[in-house]
């Protein structure tokens, strides 16, 4: 039976597993919706590649999710891809409801009491023209300490390859967090201290424990998951595409299909660890430059059974 417009899935993608933090927020906000999540791990990390490369992957994945999965809306759960390509996707797909990410510095300004705000993210995000415009619009309202965190997203990605964190991989995440937080200055609630830290990459939510240990309990951590989920709900309501709340909530793997262009096992481990999803909800795909020609390798689901 052909699904109605409301029953079609929402597409969500990121360069890797970081966008699962956004997917988790979407799942909580929209319990009756179906989702197709694509981790482009075979072409990561985005944050240390050029805009042209990231834009090409964004266009290919958008075409793939439309052609193969018939998505009704797209959440670009990647700050780097949003900065590099979302304006082009809006132009090329004017009928596709689209939600992108940007570092949550606007909410941070409202939360900060000292007026000194830290922002961590990938170099691709923090050196983008889109971020420069956002930061410039708020410079008069707060002082921002901006810190690119080369290698951190990739280290977090590797640290989730096992349901139980590997000691060496966890140590690498801690060491990188320690290095970058130390470079930013003093955190705390006293005058002149950084009292709010913006997580400008979806991966960083999965290093919250390490970051919290470094900045202390009083500093606010701000990420984009919940605001993006609320914006997605508003957009679906405005376009008449919100799933019927009277419908039965789908079973786990009917509701959440997770796909990777890289190795399957890391996505399965991350899905189990962060979303409590069985490994059978995950599969692999090849998403070539033309996007629509991708082949989903459903046989990989057998590894979980």
C-alpha cells in the first residue's frame, strides 16, 4: 500500500553518528513519525574538508533520500553541511521542507549571565561565512570565545564503535576535550568567566560527560537537538505533513531506519548505546554522486540476528 504524504518518513543525515543526538530529540518530539537516518561515515569527517566537497555530498544524499526513501522533509543534522550547502538545497528543492543546524549562540546569549560565551565546533563550521554572519549579528550582545576542535568529532565517532566504550578511544576524546577547553580560558559564573558553552557540532553531545568534568557543574551546555525538533514539528504542521497523532506508534525498526555509507558495526553500536535500538534497524548503502542510484544492502541486517 502506498503511504500517504503524512506517513512518509522524515530524512535526517549527518557526516557520521553525531546526528543521532538530533534524531534522539526528534524521536522524543515526534513519536508518531517515521525516520530514515543516513550517516555518511564513508566520506567523513566533513568538518575538515572543503565546502565544495561537503556541498556535493549534501546534494547526493538529498537526492538519494528523495528517490529511494520518498522522504517528506529533510533535517540536515550537521552544522558543517548546513553552512556549506543548505542555501543551495533550498533553491534546488523548493518543495522539500528543510531544517538545518547552526550553533545555538542565540539561545546562549539569552542564558548567559556573565556575557562571555564559549563556542566549540569543527573548523568547517566555525570558519564558514554563514557562521560569521550569525556571530556578527550578536557581537554587541556578548563576548564569544570561538574554538575549532580539530579531530574531536572523528575521535567521538571512533569512541562509539563499541557498545561499551574502548579505554584508548575514550582517552583520546578526553585528551582533545582537555586541550581545547584549556585553550579557551576560565569557565565559571564569576565576572569575566565563560558561563555558557555552545556545542557547535552534533557529535559533541556524546562527549558531554568529558566536557562537564572540565567546565564544572554551573556552566550551561547548549546544543541544537531540541530546538531543531521543535522547528521540525512547526514546519510539518505548517505544510500539512505532520503524522496523525491518532495513529499507532510504529515498531522500532519500522519507525527508525538507520543507514551508513561506512562500516555497519559502528552504527549498530551507536544505535544500541544512544537510542536503545536493535542492530537490525541498521543497514549500509552506497550513495554515489548522482544520489538516486544508491543501493541499500539489506543483507547486512542479518549480522544482528
